[in-house]
C-alpha cells in the first residue's frame, strides 16, 4: 500500500518499516484472525494519512510560506534567492 500511495517518495522505505513495526507490536490486539489483513491495511492507510497531514502542517507553518502569503508578489529563483 505504501508503494501505491507514495510511488516516488524518498522516505517511502522508512515509512514502510515504521508501519511494519507498528503492526508487529500491535498484532496481538487483533481479535479475529480473519480480519488481520483488513486491520493491517487500515493501519497502513492511517499511517500514510498521518504523514500527509504532518507534511501539510509543516508546509503551512514554514517561514517561507508565511512570507509568500504576506508578499504574494515576491519572486524567487529555484534556489530561493529573491529576483
């Protein structure tokens, strides 16, 4: 599932490992073994959604985005230098 939602993400392998560790730690909480696959998919999906939320929040809180909102006419080159 991680490769489906994050096909080119540089942190994809780290996220997959974190998901695997959290599944292994909490697998004993699954009551019905028949639901294990659905439960693991849901854990994975929730972890990916949380990643997207953190990234969105980080972009929103970044100083550069605040400056861009205050000064929409400000233009920068690809290295962040003002033109």
